[in-house]
C-alpha cells in the first residue's frame, strides 16, 4: 500500500492526533448518512442492509474512486485495495445499521 500510494517517499509521515480525530469524525458522518439511507429503504435484516451497502458502494464509492485511476494516474492495484476496503466496510456497516434501525 505504501509503495503504491507513495507514502514511503514522504519523510514527514508522522500522524498527529488531529488526523485521527478528523478521521473518526469522518467515519461518524459516513455512518450517520448511511443510517439515514438504510432507514429510507426499509432494510431490516443484515442481508438486506448488505445488499443496499453493495448497491451504494457501486453507485458512489467505486465510481468516485475510479476517477483517481482515470485522472490522477492512480495504479489499478491501489484502486482495488482502496475500493475493496470500502466495500467491506460498507457491507458490514450497512448490515449492522439495518438491524439497528
């Protein structure tokens, strides 16, 4: 991952507390919005939530990240690593949120 994203070339890779805090806030917002969408769809089982998560991933995450491949010359391997990570996250979060709604 670090080779593909060129993090290994950066000497100043130190993570600050603010990075983690902002990342956590980003995840909270992501799951809050995902919860609203799951609620609107009426998904009430884990599998229904996962189906909705997969659909949202294809429609929004995978297509948006693919722009990096097209316009920023992101390596396809890095795209696959990032997009599959989001797919797994969306499947699990959507399933859990469907049960909780």
